[in-house]
C-alpha cells in the first residue's frame, strides 16, 4: 500500500521571462499552485497548476479548505478513484476553472508519486509512444511585436530546426494581421509551419474575414478565433475555411471536447493539463481525439506536456513558452528541433524549493 500521510499546498508568483500580449490580455505573472503529497514508504509527489495573474489564491483556498483534507489516509495508488472523489466533492463549483486547476495540482502530484513508485518517467507510464516530439515557438510571436521582430524570431526558429512558430492575431484590422503573416511567410518560405492564435477575440463574422485574409499565407491552424463556448460559431467557421481550427486551452471538461469533435467544429485539440483537471482527464481527451483522427497539440506547460505528447500516438507538437526556469534546477531539453521528455522517474520537473520559497505568496 501507499497511504497518503500529508497533503499540503503553496502559492508562488513567477514573473514572466518576456512581455507577453495577445488580443485580449497580457500575461503579467504565473501564479503557480503546488501540491506536495507524502506517502508511506517515504515517497513524495509534487504537482502543480497555474493562472496567469488572478485567481491563484482562490485555487489555494479550495485545496486547503476542502480537497487536501480528503486525501489523508487514502491509498495514493488509486489515482482515478481519488480524482473522482475530489471531483464529486466539488459538484457546486464544477465545471469551472477554479475547480479544474485545483484538481490538476492534486492529480499531477499523484502521477508524480505513481511514476516514482514504478521507477518510470511519465512519458512511458502514460503510454510510452516515443520520447522526442517536435517543438514550435510562441515566445517570438506576441501581438505587440513588429513584423520585423516576428521575422527575426521565425528565422531563428527555422535555423534551429524547429517545426514552426506561432503568430498572435487580433489587430484592429484583418489586413494588419495578414501583413504580419505575409512578412513571416516571405521570410521563411513554405517549409516552416506558421500557427496563428486569435485568443477568442473574434465574432463569427470577423473570424470569417480574418480567416479569408490570412489563408493565402498557409497558416497551419487558426487557434481560438472565438469564445470557447461558441461551438456553433466554430463549426460554421470550420466549414467555411481550409485552415484547420484549433481549440482547447479554455475548456475544462471532457464533454466540451467531445462536443467539438462530434460537430467537427475543430480539427486540432489543445488540451491543457492544468485547465482540464490534471493528467488523468488529459489522457482521456487525447484518446478521445485519437478516436476522431485528430492530433493533440497542448497549450503552454511545456515542462509537463512534453511527456504527455510523447506518451500518445496522436501527440504532435509541444509549444515553447519557458516559464519555470526561475524555480527549477533543470529545463526542458530541445535538440535538433525536438523536445525530449525527461527520463527520470516522476513527471520530470526538478523544483528548486529555495527559489519557490522566495516567491511564496503568504
């Protein structure tokens, strides 16, 4: 048995490494919620989730006041059962971001324990499809950057052998977004993928105009053009454009992904392990997408997602946005355009606890 003896949580603020802007917001800091679970036999699992500036204290309160006390005395091996029990205890706040983020911090800690107990890395225990996955860059594509800045970053990624780059969309006019696309495409040629992201800033009509404006420059996908709950709008757009539609970072339940897939409203799934509630539901979404012949390209959290993308056969890309380097002793390895999943037992994140303590929110 592996009985949980203690379960604790903390909140730490991690500054962004560069200015990050999109069509609706700026990423001012990462509120990082960490959960530590200790079990009999001396094993410790650490999990985490995040917000990008607000709500971290609410996630922490839900964990400390309601969820973590339910874990003590339980068998840490029963990961699915514990996820379901904690989810059931929060019926009045599901489905929603706060609950999913809290569940994710617990679930990733339980998976860290599971992997350490088995002596296996996450990428293998979660599926073991392959260890290396292609990576694309988002850090060089933020909305405030000029076309010249975008071109410089894209050329740097191309020279490093990376699969692609992401350009943020949402300028006041569609032709401005198209000009940003044109500048990058002309600089890199046809071989580099250019992903685009409108961050839920569009209406159906403006999304149709935007898709038409950028389509000549061969975007690999158009991400979150409209609010995530507008499934009908995304379905209409998907029928009207040849650009693949990507969704997922703002969805918090498996059924939301099912509805998108069944209505053909999206053809790329970007499920975020923190926002879906952890590794346990992330894998369910990935396999659901596989049943629809749809690839998974998760949002953010590259340090965790590299292992999950490597685990499943329809895992396609890892998004490069480094955010944990200030609080970890190691960082994700990228070699010849491929992100390499950590091979140590656990989820593969080597936390620097002194650095975290220095950023702890009291």
